[in-house]
């Protein structure tokens, strides 16, 4: 289960920042940023799908494909890695498979809700919870300062909040994958 692994990576990096390697914090920062982008784009895909059917979903995919390419370029510049392109493509195609390959039915609409709207609520809930709760510093310095591959310095003022958001969000996603509430089941 990738969500359990990601939740664990956020927790480990929060406790021992160098345990998963020097670039773990930047990697996890990028993961949560890409997840936020993919979730928010899901709302637009849903609009295109409901307003214009499959054709609208394909148009939305093309529009966001261009945006995701730009984001992938930014991530590559920041981290020196190209994995963001593949991550965004995978996240997008995973959500789009419901729209492109299934007949429109109540079950499909519930599944779309589960895959697009519920994660958005979980992520917003994780942000609100992490900002409200008093978070321990554990092993992560605040502010956290990291260097990009080209030597630029990145300063993260609320690094502990970011690790808490990732932990809460991916743990909740894993729990919903294993035990979804009855009203979310297809």
C-alpha cells in the first residue's frame, strides 16, 4: 500500500530527517505538492466530465497535461529529478480511468466522488489539523534549510507542519482504502 509507505516516510523524516537520505524532505515536499495539484485538478476534471461528458474529460486532460508539464519542469529544476512528470501522469490517469473507460452510472459517480472529492477534504482537513495542533519539533529543524542541485537555498518555515500534513493525509487515505465508510462504497 503506497499510502502507508508514504505516511511512514513522512513520520520517519519528521523524527530523523536524514534517515531516508539527504533529499527525503525535498522529495516529500514535492509529493505533497503534486498530490495537492492532482486533487485540485480533479475538481476541474469532474466539472468537464459532468458538463460535457467524456469529450469534456479529454479536453480537461489535455489542458491539465500542459499545466502538469510546466509543474514537472519546475520540480525538475528544484530537485534535479524527472520523476514528477511520471507521478503527475500516473495520478491523472488513475483518476481519468473512471471517466474514460466506464459507463456513466450512479456507481461511477460515487467512485468519482470517492477518488476526487474525498481526498480534497482529507488534505484540507490535514492542513487545518496540522496548523491548529501544537506540533513537536521531533528531529526536523524549523526552519528547515535545503540546497537544490544547482546550489540555491530553500527555506521551509513550517517544515514540521508539512510532515504532519503528509502523515495525516496519507494515513487517512490508507485507512479509507482498507475500510471505506459504507456511503463511499460503490
